[in-house]
C-alpha cells in the first residue's frame, strides 16, 4: 500500500527566508502533484511532476521529483505572507490516477 | 468550464437522517473522485470512478456510505443513516485521465 509522508507538518517562517518541504513515498511512482489549500477553501493544483528529474517553478515556489529516491521537494524562496497556506503532495498510486495524499504542511509566513 | 460543482456547500443534519451530496465533474473528464477531509485523518479517498464505473471503493468507511455515477456529468455520495463522526468536508474531484485532479469547493457536513 502506498504511503506518502510530508515533513515538516508545520512550518513557521519569517518573510524573506528560504525553506524546503519534503515529500517521501513508499512505492514506485512517476507521477506526483503538489496542491495548495487556503483555510476553508478547496485544493488548488500547483505543480504536476511526471518524470524523474522533473523541475517546475512558479514564482517563489519550485518543485522537483526524484523517482529513484521516491522524494519530491517544494522549495520556497524569499517567502512572503501570501504563501501562507497548507501544501499537500499527492502521489499517483498507479490505478488510473488514484491519488494518495500526504498529511499536508501548514505554512505560516510571519512579517 | 465552471469547474467541479458540488452541492450543497453546507449541510447540517440530525443523526440518523439520510444525506446526499452531489457533484458535477468538469465536462470531458473521465475520472471522478470522492474525498473526505478531517483534522484527524486528513484527506482520504473514499471512492473513485472511471468512465462512470466504480473502480476502487476500498476507502468507503462502511455500508452506510454509497456512491453512484449514473452518467458522465453527475455523481452522488449518500450516507444513510448519518452519524456525528461523519462530520467532515467532502470533496469531489475530476480528472481527464493521467493528469492532476481538479477539486470542487467541497461540502461541509455537520451531523448533530
């Protein structure tokens, strides 16, 4: 059974600092997704990573995938308050796009 | 496209009552998912459909839960009878296949 682990689960950052969220998964998969969720809202797709070595960037966020290590990272550069949200990684379990989600990382950026 | 549409947005019901949640996926998407989100258990996949056929319902917590997808543009998740521990946010999501899932706004269910 596929297990997805994120760490840290809670991250409090100062504005302007850099940090990385990690997503490890337990079985082979080459499809990984990052989502953002604001309080009381739905999940918004951020990145789709579909192959080993994939790297995607959008603004201050950059995501990468290492399928051999079964690891994805979400790097935050020069954090701003608007990035405060919960970030989830989700891994395709291989059965027709069945996604297994990590527990989420609550990010709080302090000004 | 308006995205995945769920109704109702909020539902408050008494224990023992039947609850039906509704979902309209994005047109052209052939996969549909029902998720439940709680503080304690996070996001759990309850069931997913591919081309209107249930593929995996192993996440459905018990027989009180049932889901149907009578056609490509509509799905329901029913709880009968409802219990307080069913209180959660229920999300429906759809996907065009080997791509990310797009989520609806969710239904916040409170069972008192």
